[in-house]
C-alpha cells in the first residue's frame, strides 16, 4: 500500500512538472508577442516568412489536432475552419492553406487567435492532469514534440519579424530595450585539431531529440581542423572589399546565378551609409560591429568566402566531433542564445577552445540534409515533421541568438536551402590536415 501511494504521488508530481513546463513554453511565445502592435501580427514579406498570428495559431493547432482531438473526448473543436487555415504541411492529415498566402488572412482576428490559444491551453492542462495512464503513454511523447515544435516557432517569430520590419523604411525596432552587445575585439583565430579515426555522432540516451538526429552511428573522419570562432564582420568585409561579390571564381554556379538574380552585394540587412556600414537588428538600425560574427549569409556566400580564404566549410560530423572534444555546453555562462536577450550576434569573448559553437549564429556546414544510416520515418502525420524535407537542403549547427537555451544540443540538425539568408546564419571555417 505504501509503495502504491508513493508511486501515485510521484506520478502526480511528474504531471505537475510537465504542466509547469507546458505553461513556461507557451508563455514564452506570448512574451515574444508583447512588444507588438496589432498591425504587426499580419506581416508577410516573402513566402518563407509567416505572420506572427499564423505562428501562434499553428502551434495551438498542433496540440489540438495531434493531442486533444484523438485523446480528450470532451474537447469541442474551437473552429472547424482552423484545421485548413493553420495546417502547415501535413498532407496526410488534410489540405494546408497556401504558405505564400498566409498574410492574406486578416480574419480570424488576433483576438480570436488568442482566444483559441487560451482554449487549447485550458484543455491541454486538463488532459495533463487527468489523463489515465494508457492515454498518458500516448500523449507524453507527442506533448514533448509539440513543445519543442513551439520553441522552433518562437525562433521563427523573431526571424520573420526581423525580415518584415527590415522592409519598413521607418526601420522600426522590435524592442528598444535589448541588452547592448559588449564592445570588444575578436580574439585571434585558432584551430581545434581533430585526428583521423572513427567517431560517433547523433543522439543517443535520455532526453528529447528529433527523429532526424537519430540513430547514433559511426563516421570516419579524416584529420582536419575547425576554426575556434566564427568568421567576423571585419573578416567578411575583407572579402567584400577584395571584390568577393564581383568575382565568379569563388562561387558555386548556382550561387553566382542567385547573386546576379538577387543583386547581392553584402549580407542581408547590411546598408552602406556614406563611408560606414550599418546593420538592421531587432533593436533597430545600428552601426556594424566589426568583431561580431557575420550573420544573415546564405550557404552560397559562406562557401564563396571559404573558397576565397583558402579553406572550406566543416562537415556536420566534424562540427559535432569538435563539440564533443571540447565539451561545449549550450548552457555555459556567456553563451549568446535567446536567453541572453541580445537577439543579435556578439563578439567572441576568449581565446582558446572553440567558442560560440552554440548561439550567436547558425553555422552552415558542407553536409546535405539527408537521413542518417538506419533512419526510419515515424508512422502517421508526425512522420512528415522532418523526413520529407531531406532533399536539396544543407545542414546548419549550433543555434543562434534567437534559439532558446533549453532547445539546442550538439546533435541538433537545422536545415535550409542554400540561398536562404533571413535566418541568423553564419560561417565557421575548416581545413584538412
């Protein structure tokens, strides 16, 4: 009897911990929206950018669709039309509203979407508290996926808002109270040496990871070296000043064609005013910090810079091996993830073991986004979460200044198309030994 009561108390405490974590993640999304005016919620400046209103509705749709409706008989659908409007890409579930037209949705209103979030939250918290053990076993992994999914959309809210505000000639600041970045020189560049041999990479063990981080597997690495810090704005300016955007020999063919089609002459959000470079940030327009990591560059630009520098981009297994070798920790003091509240890359603080592996900028790798050996796509609609995008994209590692600190890990694989620039993406170099 005593053991049964103790087990029951532990189960209740575990559910309470889950409920607290659920509230924390959902409230973090709402906190990101606090600086916004109602007019800001509907902006969509290109097909890859989604309005904030769509993000906050879609994350609630995920919980409603994949958890509440299959597992809570008393849950009433909030609005049947939302299943079409806020489905992102789950074709096995239904018919998504066109991504490029999400900005057309003046209705439902922001207030209606916020009511939707509250209704979903009330039902989710009731389910967490009262689901029987059989239901809970089904719900718990989907709940964990849903909360990590919401954290991804928190990052997208920031990146998408930045793109939208940058298209306003008033250059509005998302927030005027962001922490000022430290002004310091970048440390000299050094190298993390990796010997040739077998390594293991990918996720294994306890803790959440996406399906695309698994299974853990062995990879043979040739001897190589990984730069101790990302490429800085000052170093990238040398590439620009040396004609990097005018010389096709540094560029992949598709990259050069994209440069010509898009008229690229510098990273996204850079502006030259008189004889000085400025950069648009979530805190408004600011002078370019020469010591901070270069940001908002495409894979094409990263690859061209590496070729110009006589080096290359790291492969993702090399990046992960470097993180393992130096014991990089995303929660270490001074790491510039979203929790640091800069929302902008800052200059590296130290010389020595590779720093900024986590935070500041997502780092392009030379690795295509494909499945690991032994990968199996999950059954059902959640099998569409990652696996169906394993074509034509490149892997980025490490998180950025917009990534929540409890969301990133060494095995995390982000992925974008090689021409994408609106993410907080930067460059770390590598070379063969």
